[in-house]
C-alpha cells in the first residue's frame, strides 16, 4: 500500500506520533475532518476535470467546423438631397446616384 509516496511503515509511525500528540479522544475527530477534506478535494478535482473535458470537446467541435462567411447587404439610400437621404424609407423617389467628380472639384 503506497499513498502519496508513503508506505505502510511510515503511515504507522505517523499514526503513532499523531496518537501521542492529539490523544485517543481527538484522533477520530481529526481523522473524520481529514477524510471530509480529502473527499471534498477529490470532488472538486473531478468537477474541474469534467468541465475541462467539456470545454475541450466544445473547442474541438468549433475548430473542426468550417467557417461560413456571409456578407450583409445594406439598404440603398433613397430620397432627394433636399429631403435628406434615408436608408430604405418606403414611398421615396428611389436611390440617389452619386456622380464621380475629378480630383479637386467640388459641387456647389
């Protein structure tokens, strides 16, 4: 029996020293507390491990799926410059067409 790298003779020696230090009345209580703490640590360790595996599987699934790119189309600007151009407003006269000006020229 080898727990935490400690063999049976070493565990017996630790038990005898603990019995001398704490006494026979306190030793069972300390053992129960140590057992509960160890059980809690094991449960937390298992929970962490399952959460880690779940996240790793989810990440693997996301990486394995091919990415799909889609382009969003914006609604055309409609209206007249006097009315103010609006995006996709119903009942307007239609889209405004912009004219390309040579560099340096401005509209008045």
